[in-house]
C-alpha cells in the first residue's frame, strides 16, 4: 500500500474518532475548545492587530520609498541603489512606531474630548434629578388635575419604607457586590495581560513579517506541490486584499460620516458638534451598529442643553444615516467587500456574539471571502454542467 494512501486513511480515521469523541463527550469537547481558544486568544488578537497596523505601516514605507526615489532622481545621484538592510530595519521601526502613535493619538483625542463632556452632562443630569422633588411640588396642582393616582403616590403615600427596603437590599447584596468587584478586577488584570501579550506578538510579527512569510512558504513548499501552493497563495492574496480594502474603506466611510455630522451640526447650531461628530467617527468603525452608540451618547449630551434639540439631533442622525447607508457606504465599502446586505447583517451578529466588537469588524470581510469562494465554486460547477450538455 502506498504511503499517501496510508496517510489519508490515518487522517480520516483520526478525524472520525475526533468527531465521535465530540458527539459522545460534548462537555469535555466544549471545555477543550474553550481552553484552546483562551490560550490562543492573545495570539489571535495580536495577529489581527498586526494586520490592521500593517496597513498604515506599509503605506508609510511606500511613501518613503517614493520620496527617496524621487529625491535621488532629481539629484541625479549615482548611488541610486536599493536600500541597505540597516536602512530597511530603521524604516520598519520608524513606520511601525509612527503608525502606533497615530492610532493612539486618535483614540486619546476622542477619549479626552468626549469623556469630560459626558461626565459633566451626567453630573448636570444628577443635579437636575436632585431638584426634581422641589419642581414636582411646584407642579402639584397640575399633577393632581392630570392624574390623582400619580399625585397620591408622589405626595401623600408614605414612602419611608422605600429607603428602608433599599438599605436592606444593599446590605443583603453587599456580598454579591464584593464578588462583582473582585470579578471586575480579575477581568481588568486579564485584559491588561491579553493586551500586552497581543502587543508584543503584533510588534514581533510586523518587524519580521518578510522572514516569517518566507519560512511559512518554505515549509508549505516541502509538503504541497507547486500548482496547489500557487493557488493557495493566490487565495491568501485575495483574502488579504479584501480585508485591507474593507478596513481602509471602513475608516474612510467613518471619516466621511463624522464630517457630515460636524458640518450639519455646526450649521444647525447644535451643541457639542465637535465632540459628537468625533465620537461618531470612531464608533462608525463598528459596522451597522457602531453609529448608534454615538447617537446614544450624543443625545445624552445634547438633552442636558436642550431636549428639543436632542429630538432634532435624533432626526438628523437618521437622515444622515440613510444618506450614508444608501449612497456612501455602498460606493466606499460595499464595492470592496461585495457582500449582500443579509450576509453583512449575519456577519455582524455572529462576529459580535463570538468576539465582540472585534468580531463585528473581522467577520464582514471573512464572510465576504467565504461568499466569494462559494460563488466561484457554484459558477465553475454551472459551467461544467453546461459543458457536459
């Protein structure tokens, strides 16, 4: 019996045994999957971060190469040769750090712009709530005329037991509160660990991406014939292009949407125009649902200044959202992804359930790749069936 046949039989037998184990020991299989996912979570996040950061980093490197070439041509330098390894290494370090600084600067700008304003608005709302009893007392006559039952519960019913119930509930739930606090501390520490580990993995991959790619290609060439390997790399190139186009298009679309909000809110004299538009620019990076986070925070900020303007802001939001969804998004992002709306919605829902916000962003181009592969497979089968006839 040939070696290849033995290997195929062994692989099929192992896969069948693994499927049987998963069916008969579901709890153990789920625990194993959770363990593997938890162990490789920093690696996955690091690779995703490396892919995202590689887009501006590669753009900066290409920009430097174009400027360097142009300067040497204009200067008619006789030493118009390729970059040395030292220059390449220095360029890689500088472009990586500049990319990280740009991303960090955008996040810090939005945080320092939005958080103080949001905290001030929430403080104003709490102060308004503290003045609510006095304001209700002033309107007692109108409330009694409108609803005697509501006036009874607000002014005449003995509400002293409510404070006692709240105190008893707080004492009874103190143990739960302590447990929740410890859980939050543990989650925060794990989040810091995952972030640091992912950051180290990301920087290591980006610094040595050519060497890592060459090693992977060498390993695959030793086990896969040339034709299949070329097709594999063509598919990987297509996947990389789809992901890069989607991320670039999503960033451009978010900037356009944020600019539309800033111009519209400024012309209509809405408060917090810069704060809200900056927040919407960042949250719009999350497909479909992201802009609604900006809507909620923006409405909270504006309602403390003028409830009427908050209502008009919601109207403005849906008008601009429809304009962006029907005209801008299909041209800027839709063309690069080529995914029908239903698939896009499924990608966001499934990705969000599995990986949170990151899953919403990653699963759209991932579904696009799957959709494209299934479409090509169906077209090939259709062409083959037509040829047979």
